């Protein structure tokens, strides 16, 4: 049996039966929902799925056939019903080892240009060849192609990066995995005046872990898409790289908290790895 939960713990779930076909998805909708360069999903039998805290789940339809769920309090992405009655499970939300490993990258035609796939797994432009599901177009880019813009999944929240990045990092800590429901977080850090919210500031929700000094997740109330977080105490902004519509002008420089890495994810690039955190 598999167990998963959101970051704040308001929503928990279990799934019976083996997980199937774990893949890394690079589609624009997954990137926006998770705030990461890719999301990792597997399928679970719908019949054995149990959910606690359903009243805390917010849902947003990304297509007529697919509705994504996220925790309305902390923004973590939750399992969603697939077209054939199975559950599409975001593997980063698991607290257990799924017992299976990724078999492919899908929607590589939508991959972020700065992200390099180095693990040797098969790559597919859209779904795997034997997956019978409709293929959606990429999310449209916002008008006026200038700057380093970003947005949430539904487009209600928009921002622009106007200053120079201080650093960009992949974080594998358990909090980041649960927050993003993904293999790891990928963020760019800038000074506080370097990122400007251009639309939808009133749509941004935030959740801070009570016993954490800094850890806070910010997301769109409508779609759950991850958006910039202003940290006034440190004078910085932490922006999820998966939320950008344009090239951000940087890419991750390191992996941190690699000692806490998910058992199902392999680091295969040549970026420096740090067992714990690295100060700014």
C-alpha cells in the first residue's frame, strides 16, 4: 500500500495495488502546477484509493477531460482521476517508496530549453506510444514577448524577473518534495526588488510550516500553480523555475539536500551535490 500527503497534512491518501508506468512529464501544465522543470507521475488503481480531507481539496480543470487537485491550504498537488478510471499519482507526494522507478520522459517536445535530460531513459515527444489519451497544445505564451515573464497555471497571477539572479538551485529536502509533489524543487533566488508581480497579487495564497524558520509555499488560489515567494526577513524572492514563460536567464547551479533525495530519483547530471543546505 502506498501513502501520500500534502505539505500541511490536511490531506492524506492511500492507494492499494502496484503503481504502474512511472514517467517524468515535461508538459507545460505539469510544469506550471508543480513549479518544477518536470513532474513525475504513475498510475494507481482507482478502486483501492482512499482520501482523508477531501473537503480541503481545491480542483482546477486543465482540460475538459482532466481535473487537477491541490490542497487549498498549502498548495501541494494531489492525485487526480485519469481518463480510464485509474489515479494519476504525483510521486513527490509519497511518504513511501513506490517500489517502481521511472521508465521514460514524456512530452519532451514541450521541455524547457535549458533543462538537459541526462539519465538515458527513453524520450517521447508526447505520451508514450501505447497511451491512448488526447494530446493538448502547450499553454499559450502571454502577449508581448519581452523580458523574463512567468505565470501560474490558469494565468491569473503573472510576474516578471527584472533583476540579476543571485543563484538557482535544485532542492531535494522532504519539505520541497511534498510542497511541489515532485522529485525536487527548482528555484531561482533574487533580491527582493528583482521580481515584480504584474497581475493577480490578490490571488496569491501562502502557507508557512509552523516550526520552520523560513519555509513557505506560495501558489495561485484558483489553480494551485506555484508563484514567487517574497522573503522580507532575508530581502530575497524565491521563484519556481517551472513557472517561467520565457527563459529565465539562469539554470540550477547545484543540488542541495542530496542526502534526502527521493529513492526513486537518480541524479545523473554533473552539477555539484551538497548533502544538506547551502547558505546564500
